[in-house]
């Protein structure tokens, strides 16, 4: 079953986080993240400019603040990957090398964050996995 979301008049959109608790996922034997998605998302200006129908994906690693890292050696925020979705189901693939260098993403991660920053949206995500 797909995760479906409808957001109406929510100023900063919605953030969906898939977490693995206190564990890290070792994905060094895979090339990237894959998922299926469809829907519509308003363009956004808050917290920053994002085009219409765009999901913003981030991966929290053990070396980034998003992944729970604490201290001066942590990366503040992992790079994001923006994916323009369509109204029809489609598979999307994000190579791990698009998610930062070893300081940000070392092949282990703690969570995946899907952001839809538009004030209004109706979208679904399914079959999140690795390739």
C-alpha cells in the first residue's frame, strides 16, 4: 500500500520521515535510493524556493545533524535531491553519490526525509528501496 498525503493550507507543507531507530542502514553495496511517486504539490517559497510538483529528498547519516550526529565534526545538513513528480505513478532513482561526500554520507544512514514544501499538495509514495 502506498503512503498517500493530502495537505491543505499548511504554510510549510509536510515532511515525511522514514527512520530506522538507533540503527544505521548499511547501503554500501547498493547504487542508490529508489521509490515510486505521483501527485501534485504547490510551488513554495518557505523555507526556500522549490518548484511546483517537487519532492525534496534528504538522507540523514550518522555524520550529519539530520541523522542525529552531535558535536563539532557533524555536517550541518545533508544535500537535498529535488525530484519533479508527475500525476502518474513513476519510479524515481537517486544515486547515493548525489547525497554528499563521506563527511555527509558515508554509506550508512539513519533516515530518509521526503519534503513537500507546497502549501497544498496531494501525493503518494510507494516501494521505497535500494537499487
